[in-house]
C-alpha cells in the first residue's frame, strides 16, 4: 500500500471526527428571530401602557406597535446543526458572537444595560412628544440605574434627579465623579435628589473599587415635564429601539382623534429629545414580526432602509421616518388614505462611512 493511500485512509476518520466535533460543540455565533410586537396604545398587565396624569387623554382604537427581536443569550450554546437551520430560515439570522456581546460582560450586566437603555429611551420619547405639543422639557441629570449591594442601593432610585452632593450643586456627571472622589474613606455625606417632584436627602458613604470611589449609580440625561407621563412596559423588554413608537403613542394619546384612523402601524427606531430617529438592530426580524401581527405600515429609520428593503415585508408598506415630526405626518396621511404617497426607503439611505 502506497504512502498516499495510507495518508488518505488516515485523513478520512480525522475529517469525520472533526466534522462531528464541530457539529455538537458550541460555536461563537448568536441568532436573531422575530420577537413579540406590542400595541403601545393598549394595556399591559391591566394598566394602560401610556399612563398620563395631569392632562386630558384621547382614546384611540387604532394600533401603534413596537417591535422586538429575540436574541440568544450570552451563555447559550449553539451547535452547527442549530446554526445551519437558522441560516436557511427566511425569517431568522446568524451573527458573530463578538458583534453582539464583545469580549466581556455577564448576563446580569446585559439585563441591566437593556433596562438603562429602556429608561433613557422612554424619557427621550416623552420629551420629543412634548416638544411636538409645544412644551419645552428641561434637561436634568438623572439616575438611570442603581447597582445592587453598593452604597446607593436602597437609598437612591431610578429616575431620581440629582441636585446636590455634600453641599455642592451638581450639574454634570463628571462633576459628581470628582466630588465622590474627594470624600474621605468611611465618611457618609448628604446627597439630595428630586423624587417625583419632591426633594429627598440621603447619606451615602462611597466605597473604593480598583482605585476608584463609587456609590453605585448610572447617570444619564433626563427631563422635567409639566405633567406626568409614564410608560408601563414589561421589565424583561430592554433596549432603546422602541423610542419612536413610544413618542408616537404619547403624542397620539395627548391629541384628539386617531393618528392611524383605526389602522395598524408598526415601527422601530431610537429617538432623542429633539425627535431625531436613529438606527437599530434586527430590522428584518422586526419587520417579519410586525407583518405576522397584522401591521399594514412599518416606519423605518433611514439608516436601516437598505436592510429593510431586503426583508420579507409582503404587502406591508415601508415608510422612511427620519424624525418624529415626519413620522406623525406620514402616519396621519396613511390613516386618511392607505395609498397615500409616503417617503420610501432606498438602498442609498445609509449614511456614508
């Protein structure tokens, strides 16, 4: 038997063993699938999702649906067979693990980050809607998250507005970091926040970790509003991508009539306090979920248009929504006439790199 024959005979079982090993062992990828969609004009757990106090509201029999993506968790073990099945699915997608989760982190951190983004997106959505109504929300420094088992735990709450620390008026997150660093070890100092419009003062003793003094909070941009608006959403839903649909629903709830004229509209997109709509992930899966749940029109952030055009949207119309103002006009026009001319997505909408 020749040397080449021996090599071939040896290579075959090695190739089979390698194939079997790859097939049954985890690979560094995640999967995206269409998630739930939710009518933000409706109820959640017996409460209106858009809960307004101090301003008249107007019921709407139409639907404005936020969309979600179901992503495999950080610690999920996906083998080759699972990934190949997803790869050939028309409605699902496979992405490198690195793109979704990076090099470090934990499931708990992922959940907290999603909740922080959700709180921030809700506040920006409320601010954007109020600006469209002629109000002028005032920016403030807000607590977006409190870390368990840290000094602020049990003393501060999400959406507390930071006012003073150890007697000094606080106007920026960087300023608060410097003030915390100056506190002597073991000393508790007063910190004043506004909680639901009332001042609250607590005493907090910073702790030191990796050479930095911390109290265990995440800060971000918040706003003060002329009346109360709350978004009641399941805490298991995180991220910033429902901002546009929150804003539309708040605006619709606070104005007479129905934006959709009783129709079903879905969409996605981050939003800032000025009403500008930003890019999101998983647009193709969100479009599939919206079509599955009966939406007739889908609002797309301009940067997501190229991917949206290749999605399985069927007869559901796609409209480009760069701002809240434009989205309101588009939904209103569509509600009056489903064949109305609307700004369309094009493959060139994505900004140049």
